C-alpha cells in the first residue's frame, strides 16, 4: 500500500487526501462510541474520481469505507482501528444536477445535504418529503445507503420509496448509471434496490434521481395526550379514517422521554405530558385549504375525545407553533445524550402488536434490571419505535453499559423476534449489529446476502465487517 497515497493524491488532489492532523470528523462515529484510524481520508470531487479511487484501492487491496455526513448510529460509516481502511467522503459531490417539474423528479449528487434538497425542491415550488432530525448534516447518499425513514414515512415511505434511479460505482471501479427517472422499467432485476439499504457494502452511491411532490395547500400539526399505547394505536386508526392521505406524520412519545426533553431543555415548554403516559404528534398535509385541514383535525379530535383515546389536545395555530412542537420531538435524542449513555434500539413491529410488545418488554426489563428507565418514542404511524434503555437515575452510565448492554439487547431483540418484528427499522446494521443479525435473520436470508456480497464485491473491499459477515 506504500504507493497508494500518491495515487490517491494524483486522482483527487493533494489537498483532498488527508492522512495527518485531526481526522475525528471522519474517524469518530456520531454517537462518539467508536473511534477508528483511517489510512487516509479521500474527498473525490466527481463520480469519475470516485471510480478512479476505487480502482486504485482495489489494485492495492485497501478496504474502503464510503461516508456521507457521518450521522449514522450503527458504526457503519467510520473506519476500524486497523489503519488500513480508506475513508471515501462524498461531501464534495454536492450538486443538484437537475429538477424536472413535469416528471416530478430531482437528480442530485450523493453528497447533497438533505436540507439543501428540501430547499431546492421548495424553491421550485415542489416538495421533497424526506425529513429527519439530522437533515442539516446528513447526505442523500447516506440516506439511501441506509434506507433512512424519518417522520413522514406514514405518507411517503422510506427513502427507498422516494428513489427512482441511482448512479453507483461498483467494487471494480466501474460506473453504473440508472438515473432515468422512470416510474416503470420492468427489464430484469431491480439493481437500484440492491444498493439502497446496503450501507456501502455492494457499491458506492454517487448520484440519485428522487421523487418530488406538489406542495400541500396547508400543513397543520396537533399534539394529543393519550392514556395508553393502545389508545395511541386507536387514535392512529381514527386519523387514517378522517385524514386519509393527508396524514403525513404520527409520532408517539412516552412520558419519560418527554420528561428528559423538559429537564434538559426547559425552554421548550413541553405540553400535556405530566399527567399522561404518552403524547402523540400528528401532521395533516391538505391539498385543499387550511380551513379544510383544520376542519378535518377538529372532527378527528372530537371523535377521539368521544372515543376516550385522547385525554387532551392542542392544534398549532401557526407555523411557528408547529415547528416548536416538532422541535420537542426532535430534541428527545439530544436530551437522552445529556442524561448520559444509553442503550439504543431501532425496532419495527406491526402497529397492532406494539401495545402488547411495550407492556411485556417494559415489565421484563424492569424485572430483570432494577431501576432502568425506558425512553420510548418514535414513528408509530409506520410501526417504528426507538425503544431505548437509560441507566438508573444517578448511576454510572458507562458502568451500566459495560455491565448490562449485552443483556438488554438480548432481552429486547428476543422480544422483537417473538413479536415477528425487525431489530433495525431505519438505522441499519453497520458494525454494531453485524454479529446480532444471524440470530434474528433466517439462515436462508443470511446465505443470500452473503452470496450477493461475494458476487458484487469478490475482494471484500467495500465496507468490510458491516451488515453481513462473509468468511
């Protein structure tokens, strides 16, 4: 590998190949739980440069770690500690290549920050609906590589459903361009879907064609206190009935999760949570008018109050109030971090089974590990909970993780499996869960995944040790 660094500098330019100094922005994961050591950080400026970097690394046998905004939560986008892996940062690939208003599509570089895509669509009078807490720093390539979810999956689907085409650099340094923007293309295997959600283990996404939508005439937000998780599920059913396709967001937040937000960010003024075990955040995007949207919300909440599944509710009176309510929801992960290290879970279960799962798993954890605190919140509308476990109050959080993390994960994941769910809804597998996956995925599924990895990346140089172990 002694000749690799000069080759990389010749490809991307000396200033874009980093080997010394503080590389923590690329080597330290988002949760600050894992710090690796890169052979080099390369920042190519075009798809052709990415392809040339891959060819050089393949010839030298150097493993590659593709990286977007480095906002992942499963240690999937940072190097290991070997000092052999080359981090390929896509952040210089940040152009919006084209917007086709008639086709309702946007073609972009993979390194575009998600918030910039949202703004470009808005400037064109259109909507790009993918939205998540890290949207100011995550990139669309990373969103695609992990099949990110976010707060509007209930209406628009995961990132996979928002993508019509990809441009990908293969493990051999070839470029596959599938940026057609077609909604129908039945000409063999869907190569696009192989790379979405593969976390950079099968190819490096360098460009994408994404779906756009008409902007709604009005978007309203409501905050409702509910007496139980079952009541939240009942409210979701009523929301589907009254709002139809206008229901774009449905978030559930447990009392302790909101108490953490209130404790660490008192300026947020969290409403209605003290007397109620759960609160729900709903969004209604209406294509008709604000008056129509508000009338729909009023009828929904009247029905919910009559049913007893809502104890109290408020509807945001303006955009600023709506943003404040969403800010509370998005501040929960930050409040958790302020409280101390915790065991994170990103699980998916059929909505109808979530109340039973929560009741049983809450009781199980509290019985097995005295004093644990449960930070339960997430995207109830699509069955995705961030079911996190905080150390007992006043305890040493590092010691808690060292002593109990493995046990907590096993208890929660075994419960998820018993309820026929998934141990990763939107965060991915990365390196953090790669050893867990064979216990919760069938041998047939693991075998097919390994076969795909070996076929597309026979050298095993793309993000090795992530997603699926290949021996």
